[in-house]
C-alpha cells in the first residue's frame, strides 16, 4: 500500500507541478468557458479527457505502443493552443439552461478525448522513467493515474472558483474573462512551442 500511495502522490505532483505547467495550461483552457453552475458539463468534459489519457498512458507504459517522445512534447502545447483558440469563438447561449450550443459542446468533448490521447503519452514518459526495471507496473500505473485525476480535479475546482469570483463577485463580463484567460494561455503556449527543441530541428 505504501508503494501505491507513493505513485499516487507522484501522479498528483506531476500534473500540479508549476515547473512543468503545460498540462495545467491545458486543463485551464479546457474549462475556461464554464461556470461553477455548469459543473456537470465540466465533469463530462474532464471524464472525456481522462478516458483519452488513461488509454495511452496504459498502452505506452506497458510498451504496447511506441512513438517519438520529442514529437509528443511538441504536440502537447499545440493541443493547448488549439483549445485556447477555440475559446475565443465562444458565445453566450441563447438559453441559459446550457453552457454552450449542443454542437459545440459535443465537439468539445471530442476535442478533450482526442487531445487526452496525446497527453497520456506525455504522462507515460515520466512514469516510465520512475518505474525503471520494476516488474509489477499495474499497481503503480493505477496509482499514478488516480493521482493525476485528483490533481486534475483540484485544478478544475480552482479554475471554476476563480471564474465565479471574477464574474460573479467582481462583475467582470464573462466573455471578457474567457478572452483574458485564453489570451494568457495562448501567449504562454506560443512561448512553449517556440522553445521546443524538436520544432527547432524541423525548421533547420
């Protein structure tokens, strides 16, 4: 059980680590268009992302799929950039009973699931470096993934609470808030992309 808790903590620390903030940026961009009252839709969205990254995290850790690590490290910030850019096209729904228009909502779930597949391969790079030659990797894999989910839920909760404070308490226009958050994410992500060594090699 001690090993389980160790890997659970490692998963939590990995996704919440401010030094490697790319995954944090993605979760922020993913949830930026929602309010705390739309927690059910956020839960579905997070579940879609979870399914995606859980699949590739398991497959890659078990070495059932292979890929270029450098390419994944480039694709991750690209997924963040695309998600943040889509936020700029968000419009308030005509009906306040839904968070977004049905078509865009379904598309957002698909985006989260697809991009989750890419992020899962990024998570596996770190987990494999921790496992080394360890024989039993199923329990560490499960614990690490649960740790990721706990950390992810903490980030989502903070994003929704901050959005509530800004739009509900300080009365910042919701569309302006989404644009501000997405703009900051876009700026930081472009910096990550430009600093990516694999991209520099491709452009030579």
